[in-house]
């Protein structure tokens, strides 16, 4: 599942933030705690996706690529929802 433009923009703002008073359109102003939790989540997501990429490059018979691809999609979606839960959009 490709990342959304909003998720990319949010990630960039979170990476650069150290004051906790930035506001992303459609979201409340994030606290330092929220920024830290989002950054931690993004780091964990990257670790998971790196691991899955190694599995996808494995050509052994024991690795079922369809299941790996489904897992990758679900992990990305799970992290998206977790981060959305922390950021709490104003709408939807």
C-alpha cells in the first residue's frame, strides 16, 4: 500500500519538529510526546518493512511471496492507523 501524500508530509514535519507547536492542516497541534510517539512508530515501521524486503528477496521454497506481500500491506496500513490515532485528524 503506497504512502499517502499526507503521511509523507506529516512524517517530514515530525522529523524536523522539536518545538511541538507545529500544526498540520486538518490535525491538532502535536505535542512533543505525540511527536516522539509518531517518530518511534515510523522507526518501527521502517524496521518491519526492511525485514519484509529481505524476505521478499529470499527465493527459498519456504517463503510464500503472496503471504509476505499481504503482510507488508497490512503492516503499512496498521502503522498508518496507529499514527492517525496519535495525530487525531479534525475530520472523518
